[in-house]
């Protein structure tokens, strides 16, 4: 596979890097290291294509996206297999991600037809006011490895539907998935230059994008630290920014919760992709009246999880993406034990006959407290720390005691308590008796240092539009 620029594959003569399977350590492919010149060529291609793409009707762009959606669905098995090879997640999750990725293309194929302006009542009979929406222009995207297909389409689909052209830099861990999406776009007949993909070192891409006046918007999913840097870099050209950054999701179980429902929601939230999701439940606060019953059921479920290669049909937990991620999880567990926490399930690297992989056991930690790394930092691994709480007020205080505000979860059967809790939590996404809130038709994004803007839903396309006000004298 090569870089995809202006409808063709480029990269001959470049240095190539290897992509490895985190489950085995084996090399599964290679890609060329793109250069700053490759990024500039992609910018020029997107800029040239923009003038024609924005002039198409919403209906015409919708037809292209419908075909793109069809091609992704047709190649679901192939793309899912690649995701598991380079990301490590179980194949059943990879198939789910492909359909999740396709759902954004389908949604925005329709949503692009509903970009409405408006007429505003004026102050005089000889005056008219109109408000219209237009595409922001060339869009650059930087996407993460944990959802290598969906995090591209969640940005690409609304951008194209709005009339923008697109350049994406996927991560070096999972570029093969991105390349398959480029193949689908090409097969769908999307014109050359409308979608481009360049794999370069982070600095080479971001600096070239930030220095370009042709690129009007940057959309990024990743760490808060990198988000801050991109904000600083974008200041000179006043780039339009969308940032989906770090999370530290709390999950609260009140004493009137349905235990089975709460455990099911916790498992769905926490262990998807081995805990390597930005909205997974990272710290649990369980009220004392239900604590013992909840913990016992959760322990039973965690013990049943099977660790293994994602290509094996019965695997629940695949590997962590790399050694650095494994070491961070180990550090969080050691710190919790050092500060008095108790490990009741798991707690160490998984080494049962799987050679070369970066596996960690599904881990349940009790007696967690404020100040532990697992309660203050995003673990990004299959570790569940549980702290006992005494009141709704304590739940809110602990849940909000973080600079992040991406996702939060709570379980209660009381409409009154749940409504108050939902209003008090400082998070952009909240799951009430529900552990898997992500969907194409709803706005996804965070508060505080978890980012700017929303992806998904009607709000997601607004991020790629400019509002123009027309004042008309008659």
C-alpha cells in the first residue's frame, strides 16, 4: 500500500516502515514514509478539487457517499480482518467497527441534504436578511489507532457531505485500514483530490498543514497534550478546529440500580478493545448499599473473559497496541496495590502460551481511592478500579474531580435521582443505564479539556460549515 494523493497511489522510492500485529509481533505489511512534499501535494490536490466538489448539489454528493457506503459494506470481512491484524481487537469487534464506520457515511449521505439556511425578519420593508451555510474548505484530519476505520469516516463523511475536501493522516500503527477505505472511495468513483491520505511523521504533517493557508480546518482525535500543541500551532492562521481529546470516564452505580443491568453496562463500556477507548469506564464509584452484590457479579463476569489473538472466534480481550501501552497499565496496577488497593481478578501481563503479544489480564481492583493513578489518569487497558461511595453528592464530586469531561455513566432506576445526576455531571456524553452510547445520529464530544466541537448527529456536519449573513437592500 502507498499514500493516496489526487486519486492515485504514491510512495515509490520512499523509505518503508513495517506494520506489526500486536498479538504476535509479526510483520503484516509495510507503508512508505511520506514527506512534507507529499503533504503539500495532497493539500494542492484537495484545494484544486474543492472548487468543483463544493459546486455539486447536495443530492450529487449524497450519491457518491451512498456508493462509498456500499463499497465499505461489501468489503466488511476484508476490512475487519485487517483491523484485527494491525490493531489486535477481536474480530467480532472489528466487524462491528466496520459497520459503525459505514453508518457515518450513510447518515451524512442523507444529512448533507438538510443543510438549511434561513430568512430572518428585517427591520424595514425595503430590507431582507438571509443566512446561508457554505463549506469551510479544505479539511485536514489526524486520526487514532484504536478505531482505525470509524474515526476516519466520522470526520470524512460530514466533511464531504458539507462540500469540503479532505486529507487524512492515519497513525503508523493502523495505516492498512485507512488504505482500504481509500480503495473503497476510489471504487465508489469519488473524484480525484476530494479524499487524500498521507502517512508522515506527526510533526511533518501538522507543521505543513498549519503553515498552509489553503487548509481551513483541522480535526483531531487523540491526547489532550497533542490537542494543546495543535491549538498553539493553529493560532497564526486561525484554523477552524475540532478536537476530540482525552477522557477519564467515571461510572456510578447508585444503591437502587438494577445489578444485572449495571454489570452488563460496565462490561460493555470497560472491555471493548481491551479498554483502549476514549469513552470506556475508567473508574467505578459504587454506593455502599449495593456494593457487595455488584462487585460479586462483576467479578464473575470479568473472570469469564477470554484473552487471545483477535482472529480466534471466542476471544474477548485482544492485545494492547504496543509495549508502551502495556507498561502504562502495569504502572497503574502497581501504584494501586502500593497505595492499598486489592486485586481480586487478574493484575499482571498475560503470558499463557501467546508468544510475542502485548496482553494484559482483565483486572478487577477493589478498595480504590482518590489519588491512585488508575483513578486520576486514563489507563487505556482492561483494568476496573472500584471505589465505595456513600451518597449521590459524593458520586458527583468524585466524578467531576478531573480536568476531563468526555463521557460518564451512571445506573439508577430512579427518574428523580438520575435526572439530577445527569444535570450535575460535567460531561459531553452520558450513559444512563447504558454502557455503549456511541452512534452516528448523536453528537459525540467532550467538555473541559476533553475537546472542542461535536462529531456525529446534525451537530457533526455543522463543524464543516461556515455561516454567511446576507443583508439585502431593496
